[in-house]
């Protein structure tokens, strides 16, 4: 079985297999685990013996691979009585061929994809001919595309420690909402927490007006604290924030400056903004607002999930109310 520490080790080795056991033990100690580099080495040996780690591979610069003959192959299968046997042979062939650096089964218009890297055009022609002759009874359609390697990396086990840590902090903050009795104070505390604890440059909450035509800015924290100005009222069909209301789905971008949904890219560039994320706020199965945050750093999956946790909490706070009408009127005495 692979436990939490094993997943961390695999994640680190996936990023760089030259990471030493000392470095990994130090990182684990910083995360609160009492573990030595000797224990790390024992764990790696166990992962090797159990065939979780099959090998430590060499990762070449993509520029070097791009100098070679790169071909991406797409295959559509003929389906016959012996198709399963032929596919097994294809899997074995790709697995044993040193020039095949990637292969996978697909769904859709094609059934198989593989990427070959050859040292010369002669080798490419020879292996292509051999490949086609070997699998002629399996292949219904064959496409070969010349390609140029931009990135190559081994599969990395996802380390979910960051997400769990962020969520723990989020739930701790939400638990402290109990000290507030006024809903306005709770919502303001949420946007302030996004700025203080989760790296937002500024965070905001918009709520729909009574006619559901405009999103009205109700709460703001960070560099831009004022709820008055250009974005104090945003059309519900606007590209960025309004689209969250229309689609009922969250949105995220890690390239704010070049995102066409951003109204002022030059301003975003000046502010050094990298990411934007927005989540719908719901009440009785209807979207009634948006929780959003801008950040000067790239947003990770953990940040996006935390925003969802806060959005859910806002929705729950609204559910306890008898009606949401008063909370959607701009300038009202409540939210």
C-alpha cells in the first residue's frame, strides 16, 4: 500500500529523480513528519521491491529530441475476431521499442496514439515499413505527423498534501465565523481571509440585483477595498464574472494579461496579476452571486478548491435565511 509519505516521495522523484533522501526527509520534517533520510531510503527500497518504482529514468532536454526525427502516429483499428490479440501485440511492440517514448489507447475518431523518435530518416522509413507490415491486419487508418518536441516529462504522482493543508486552514477560518452574528461581517471576513491567508491581491463578492441583470459589488478586500467604482455594478452577461452566472460553473485563468475576458489587460500587467478565479454563489438552486479573487501568483488546484469551500459556505449562510430578496437589493440595509 502507498501511504501519504510514499506519495510525497513519489511526487518529489517524479519532479526530479536526483532529489536526495536527505532533501526529501528535510521537506517532510518541515511538514511535521519525524522522519530521517535513512527511513526515506528504506521506503524507496520498499517501493522498488513492490514494483511501484520500476526504474529511474533519464530526462533529456526537449531541444535535443527536437533535433531528431519525431513522428506522432494515430491509428484506427479494424475490429475482428482476433483484434484483442493484435492489440496486445501492439502494446508489447510499443513497450519494447526504445524509439517509442509514448503510446496510449484512445476513444473517439482514432483508437491509438504513439510517439516515435528516430535518429535518422532512414531509420524512420525502415521502422515505419516494419510497423505497417506487422500490424496491417489491425490498422484501418494510419496517420503520421511530423512533430517537434516542446516538453517531455515523466509522470508525477500528485501530492495532495498542499490541498489538504489549504482546506484545513479554510475550515479553521470558517469555524471562526461563529463569532460573527451579522451576515455582512461574515462575508467581509471571508474576502479578507482570502487576501490574508491565501495570497489574493484582492477578493470580492458580487450579488445579483432584483432583476438579475447586474451583479452588484457588496464586499471587497485587499488592494481594492472600495465597493464603488467601475466594477461596482457588472452586467450579468459580462465576459468574465457574468459568465459564471450564466454557466453556473466556476472559472479560472493563470494568464490574466492575455485572457480575452479581462477588460483591462494593461492594468492587469501593471498590477502584475497572473491569476483569476471565480465561483458561483447559489441560493435555492439558483446562482445569485459570484465570489472572485485575483492573485499575483499562479493559482494551484488547492487555491481553486479553497475558493469553492468559501463559496459553498456563503451559499449555506444564505440558505438559513427565510428569503434572499432583501439581500439582492443594491444599497439595502442588509447584504
